[in-house]
C-alpha cells in the first residue's frame, strides 16, 4: 500500500503545475504519532495519513505583495494503531483552520482552531478493554514568519496555546453514565516548513506539547461515582510532504 501511495504521489506531482508559493488546493501524506508518556500510551499512523486543504497565504511571503488577511484550511483522515491497555486499530479525523494577519515585513499573527476526533468507540483492545471516542479541540494564536532565499521559502511558526477541550465519550462503554470533559490550559505548538522556489511540493513538521488537564467525574449508570479522570500531558508529531493541485 505504501508503494502505491508513493507512485501516486510522484505521478500526481509530475501531472500538476500548481505552486505552493501561491494560493492553491493541496493534499499531503504524513506520519503521525501521539504519545502520553506518563500513561505509556501511543497512537501512530498505520499508513501515511492523508490531508486535503486550501491555502491563500502568499500575501505573507513578500514585502512587495498585496498584504491581506489570509489562511490555511485542512481536513484529514488518519488510520492509527493504539498501544496502551493492549492494542487496537482505529482512525482519526481532523479539521484545522488558521487565519493570518500581516504584522511587518513577512511576519504575521493569527487565530487557529484544531479539532481532532478519535473514532475508537464500541471496539475493544487486544486485552479486552473497551474503546470509546475522544474529541480534542485546540484554540491557539499562531505567530510566524517567512524567510526566502535563492533555493526556496522557509516558514517558522509558534502556536501560543489558549485552551484545549477534551471530551471522552465514556457513555459508549457499557455501565457508564456520562462523558468526561477536561480543560487544558498549558502547552504550545511548533510548525516548520520548506517550499522550493516554483515547486508544487512542501516538506513540513508540526509538533504539540500539552500539559495535564483538570479532572472530571465519571459515574456508573446507577449514579454511583466511578472516579475522577484527567487528560495526561501529551505530545503530537506530524512529519509529511504536501503537493499542490
């Protein structure tokens, strides 16, 4: 399957005249890994994850370009393998949107939203633990800059974390009454990329480091208290390549 995706990417790259240094629709393949070190939990992509999106941020890259509010918008499908209380296969979907406003020269500030949904509900792991859906929402402020030289354009972006909201759908587990909602207030993100001049491909790396959340109570269906739960500190890495079309 990986070989098929590589061949498809190469064919699509040669067939398209798009330039990621201008406004374009794009798709990408990337490697994804999510980890909760204190809990010994990981989610990794089983196949290269797929993203489709649109960007119109070329106005941020050159001082003499008409400068305006621009943005980047994505949806993704990520087949994953969970390792923790046993193992299981599932998939994530992701929606991401960022809008940017020029500050000075090629620097910018923006507003970002990331919605990551884990579709593990009603399944079981290899050791019999029940699965449940999880939704992760991040609100953040991107601060970044573009740097151009004779070979291409580099982007550096720091994501100032405002707040995260985690929903764990415990009600999908037999005997549980309510879903858990946790709030995260500490963390940060990084986003780096490189685009060769007049190219239709881009290399990128995204990273998130988020601290422990607050706690929320879980109850059995009979109303008795099950316990208090929190979202452990976690890290997310995405490394991939984008193609314009």
